[in-house]
């Protein structure tokens, strides 16, 4: 899941970016409204977090520009306490939620996840499952055969991606861009290593293997590898 953060205050911006990356998201940070709007129009984001007071264009203008460009991702606004009255204006423009500064990161993360669930076109279950593997998207937990599996944020994001596309072979390039925000041109084996580690956690000790390598193509998660 890819998130755009537009925040001119460097400390807040870095803090947001780091926290969201640690939570498993791919994050781009823009430091003014012009860059923010440009990225938002072109970047394929699942959600945007916009500060209101920004150099260049303010948060409202960025939002209006995104909607004009047909970008319908959910938008969370960060407002100072004395701007709270502007809320009506924001909702009219199509903002989805507000957070008043200063806020706790846990609160932001909860709002982000709730907006992402709401924002997806298909109403989405809070749980996904394949065979006896279950992913609890709300609590960010995975279990197999009822037993909890400890996953890092990246492993969870990888497993979620595989599950969302169950039965489809996902090329490494797609996994790289969706989970690691990198181009696959780089000759790194980070994806192979991560998949191997994830597979060990998910499949070791189970007769039915769920994650499979399709040589020369990528990876697929499915119940019946036939
Ligand atoms: Ca600001």
C-alpha cells in the first residue's frame, strides 16, 4: 500500500514517513503543495496525508487539484488546533478525515488503516484466508491452523499482497514496487530472501504448502498448487 505524505515541517514529515514505513507502507514525502500535487496526480497512491498549511499550494488546494485530476484516494488532513473550524470546507472538497496536531502516531495509524479499508472499492473483510491461513488486517496478525505466526511489517505486507492476488503469479518486479518501493533493476536478492523467510514461517511443518515459486516468473500463493 502506497501513501503520499505532504508536510513541510521536516521533523513531522520524517517522523510520519519513518513510522509508516515501519508499519509496512511504501511512503513518499513531499515538502510543499506543488510537489505534493504533482506526485499525487502521477504516483498511484492508496491514500494521501496532507498538512493544511503548506508553501506553494495549501492542503485544500492540493486536495482540490487531486480530485480535479480524478484521484479518488482517501485523504487525511493534519490541521492545527485553530484550523479545526475549516473542517467543513475540507469535507466539501472531499477530505475523508482529520487529525488535529499534535497527535499520537498510533492514532494516525488507526485512522490510516480505517480509511484504507473504507477507501477500497470492494467492501473488504477484515480477515482474509486461504486454507487454514488467516490474516487479520485490523490487528495485523497472521495465524495458520489457529497458531499465531510472528511476522515483520514487511513480511505481513508481502503476505497480504500475495493473498490479495491469490492464484495469480506475482512477478518480482511487482512485489518490489508494492512492498519495497524499489525498482527491480537493482540486482538485489532482497525479495528472494524475504519470500524464503516468509515461506519458512507459513509453510514449514505443514503438508499443504501455500507459497510457491514459479521459475522465471515470480511467486504465487494458492491452496491447490496442483
Ligand atoms: Ca505546515
